[in-house]
């Protein structure tokens, strides 16, 4: 399947008319509900708030047209926003023309990378990051997001070059917080907390269905924003008490501004753009797959990359803020009843009306309320459950999660994700370099072979059956060879060694050489080397190797066949290899 299957997407060519009304209503609902989120994430990215609205138009249409998910919604997302701020704030002043231009360049470069990956069918790259690393990155980013919003919540200006220094400075300035701002922020935060963790239960007890209660919970952040804006307007809190607000929001449809970043800008942003591309790729495809499974649909990972890449390219020219597939945004889309990407297109068209005629309504929206909404979203991103599960199941994965989160917090986003990748690779290398090797025997009355340390099994005197549960390559041959020799020392009068290779799906050239030498060493000791349950692809390669022709023993179709023959040999008293040659 091509990454560009048709000029007109399949969902539109075969659009079921009975879904039209549902998609239109869902699109209108989504438009209203994502307004606070769009403004907040633009603020989080260090960009003028209206840019969050701008990139909720053409980029959304681009993804809906080219992506493969029926209900995933693209737009400003928290992780992409905090990455934008972390990358660009050391280079230019947030909100400045230079900063906005750099944000657009970052969106363009990462979008082109995503497009290239989709066209070249590199969707498998989304599997390069393990779930613990992604969870650690998002959790660490969430803490950074919370730290970045403290200044708006408290009405202070913190100083410091690291997150720890910022927190200490904020704590020191806590007694000097701007009380009107702090009051509004804490009130909004408390209300949003109750909405998130208690309101649904109360509504269900009051008689609402789960879907109805969930919808009310989705609407409440917008209600909180409206309450905060009305409070500022009613009591003139911004002008008479110094409460920080969004300020003038440029009205009108954004112009399509085509540009190409300079060579110097491209060089400085290429690595951050690659990391943003990688995180966006994983997050978007993972979310699309999860939604598709629930709806019994299928997605095309490469088409997802094309859609997400096109959305970011368009965002660069019509707003300048990187976008992604958002969890909360997609949840709102699904909860509103979206059935196809038409709902997203309707939402984008409705957003044109918002930015053209209603942008001024948000001028007196207090930043403390937006900050509270961002903090609540960030709290939900901290994945304690993933850490608990990883710690109980695999400590190495848990350490990779903690290492990534700690790296993000203490060193920075780019270095943190790099550290996570290194930890994942180190864990993988450790596991494959120390493979699980088991001495096995036959369960009485069956043809099944199991670990002698776990089951009561039958064995043959002088015969050792060993199962290797890993591919054989240059990185683990030393451990394998050492273990084989150790186990042979524990078998008095050993004369046959059977390697059960049911779990070996690769033997590289070094492995063949090492086992050829091992075969000769064992022959010199009077021990025959046998192979059993060799996989077809492995055997195809071994047929042309020196090991195959020089093997002192036999190649058996199954471990049981080897057991039967060697047991019969032992009963008839056949001579060992040293006597038969």
C-alpha cells in the first residue's frame, strides 16, 4: 500500500451518510472544548496564545485528509509544547518574532522528517523507544511542565538555569506571591481537581450515565475558563489588581506564510527536530493503534507518519507551532461522538469562525487559570502505575524509566531521551549477552522437555541436553561456551551433548566458527555434539558451513528423537566417540 493511496481518502470516497449528523455535531463540540487547551499549550510553548488556535485549523485538515486513524485528533499537545520551549528558550526570548520564526522552523523540519519516514515506509522506527522510556520521558516532561507553570500560578518571576533552581527560587518567593493571582489560580486548580477526580462519580450517583458524566467532565475546563474570564472582567482584576491575562489576541484567519529556514537555523534545530519527530511518531502511532483496537479498525503506520508530517509542515506555514496526536484531544473527539475524520475537518472549519470573530473574547482570560489547566493535564501525564508495574516485573525496565525521567528533569529533554535510549540499549545488550540456558530432560510418559531445576524429568547417564534460549552471535558466545563447559563438568563420564536449538533463530558467522572449534574440542575429549530442533532459516545457513560437515554427532528433528536414540545407544552399551572415532 502506498503512503499516498489516493488524492481523495478512502473514508471520504465511501463515506456513510448516516454518520454525517454525528460527525458535524462532534466537530462543533470539539471546537468549543479544545479552545482552552489550544491557548494553554501555545502559552506553554512560549508562543502567543492565538497560535494554538491557528494550528487547530489547516494542520487538522491535513492530518484528517492523509492520516489513517478515524478518530485521532491532531493539534497542540503538552509534550510537543514543552519540547518547543525547552529547545528554543535558550536561543531566543519566548514570544519574540525570532522565537516564533524558530518555532515555525522546528515544526517544518520535524514535519519534513515525518513525511520522509512515511514515504520511505519507516513506520517501524516508532518501535525504537520502549514503553518504559516513553513513560519516563512523558512523566519527566510533566514535572517540567508543572515547574514551568508555577510562575503564572503564583504571580512571581522565578530565576534559575535548572528545574531544581527554579523550584527553590519559587519556594523562596512563595511569601511574596501576588495574592489575587494566587487566589484565582488555586481556586481554578482546586475546581479542576474536583472535576477530574470526583465529579464523574457524583454525577453517576445522581443518575447520569457514564457517557453523560464523562461529557460533563470534558466540558468543565471550558466552564472554569469562562468563570475566570468573567471574574476578571467583573471585578477589573487585571487593570486594578495586576492579575496577568492573555492580553490582545489577534483576530482574523492566519495568513499562509511560506518560508525556508536558513542553513544555520537548520543545523541548530536538526537534532531537536529529530527527537521531536521520534517522540511525536511514537505518541501518535501508539494513540492511533489504541483507538483503532477499541473501534475494531486498522491503521497504516506509514500513512500516520505522512498525515502527522503534513500537519506539521502546514503548521509551520500557518501558525508556526509544532503539533501532534494528543491523548486528551483525541479523547474529547471520541467522547463527542466522532465517527470519521470529517469531525476533525468540521472542527477546523468551526475554528476559523472562532479566530475570525471570537478571538477577542479571550483577551481577559487570566494566565493563572490557563496555568491551572496545564498543571492538571500534566499531573495526569505522570505515570506512577507504569513505574510500579515495571518495578514488580522487570527492574531493568523500571530503571530505564527512572533514568529517563531523571535525565529529563536534571539534564534536559534532549539529553534525557538520549539517556533513556542508551539505558534501553544497554538493557537489551545485557540480556542478549547473558542468555538463558537450561539443562533439560524429558517429562516421563511424554515428548516434552523441561528444565531439570523446575520439573521431575528423565535423563540419560553421560548425556547432557541443553536448551539455549537466545540467538547466537558474537556478543554472547563467551557466556554460552563457558556455561556449556561448566555443565559438562557436572556430568560424570559425559559422552554426548545435545543442543536443543528451538529458540535459536540466528547464528552469525562468529557463532559458527566458535561452535566448529567447540565441536573439535569436544571430539578430542570423546564427546559427540548433536543438534536438535534446528530452525529452517538457521539450518539453511549451516548447510554451507564447516560445522555442518564436521559435526561429530547427528542433527535430530526433535529433542525426543535424540533422547530415544541416545537412550537406546546407552542400553546397548555402544562405545563413545573416543573409541569409535
